C-alpha cells in the first residue's frame, strides 16, 4: 500500500556553498540550499562551481524521523546541469540538525521521480528512480530497519527468472524493475538468437528475503492479456 502524504513544493533557487560536518548539516534551509555532503561537491575549487535545488520537500516520517528529499542541479552557472543528485535527509522534529542518509548522483540529463515509500509485509520499502533521455530507468531500493535504510538487491532476481524461462527466450535486465507497491515485475521476452521481442511477457510475483528481491511465481502471458 502506498503511503500518501501532503507536501510543500519549494521553488528552485541558486545556492551558495554550505559546508557540513560529515553527513550532518543544519536542518534550516535543507530544502532550499545545496549542502556539500557525501559525494556532492561544488564551489570555486570543485568540478562544478554552481549548485541549485530544483525540488525540496518532506515525503515521509518513520520512527519519529522526518524525511526530506532534495534534488540538486550541479553545473557551471549557465542553467545547464552537468550532473544531478538526489539526496534524502533525516531530521528528528524540533532538533536543529539534519543527516544525509541516502544519495545518488546521475548525469545532468536525468530526471528524478519523487521518492516512493510503500508499506509491505516485508517492511517499509523506499524506491529512488532516475529516468534518462534514451527512455531507460535506473532504480535503487531500500528497506527501513532499526532506524536506517538497508539496500535491497534489485538485480539478483533476474538471474532466477531467466532460469525459469522457456528455452531460447531471454529478457533485457534494464527493462525489468520491481514494483514495490504490488511486489511484482513484468518483463518482455526476447529471442536469445537476437530476432527481437516476442509477443509474450513474464509476469513475476516477488518477495524480499535477506535484503534482496526474490522470485516467488512466474506466469507467461501475451502482451494483450
């Protein structure tokens, strides 16, 4: 089940460098100003002299920790993004500091979805998604455990799936990503000989074990089904 939240969308602003002690920074302005945490570096002596926040908002509260996303555009100050970054900060209510708890950095042409948090029988699972101009997608998944996000392997299940496909058929890994909301995935089948896509898909029921997605059930169907 998706967790729905009301939120405040903040306008993009140009930020001056804000330095953090490790991955901790002042909470005030974390949705408005870029912060140099983790692998995010910008300023006069950095690869990218400029950074702006293109989106900042609260998106969830877990175990009394409010979570905020901040999407960064890193560039040369000409309006173009050389790289983009998606950061997740955690802040306990009424405390002055925020901690960067997740981040991903992608090419400047990437577009991010808002972080998607769903409640499943395997725990609370967070999906961070980036879309690219060639219509490919990259996703990372995390499970909330003991006050922190644990990475969930989203690629290993594809090897399990290929072993259950009919002989001579395969899938493209970059087309098949778990849907944590439904705990399922769908993958178009291709001829292993390279003759292109077939009219069939593999519909996969997924689970989570040992912090990796696992295949529970596979059904083959025509695309129109």
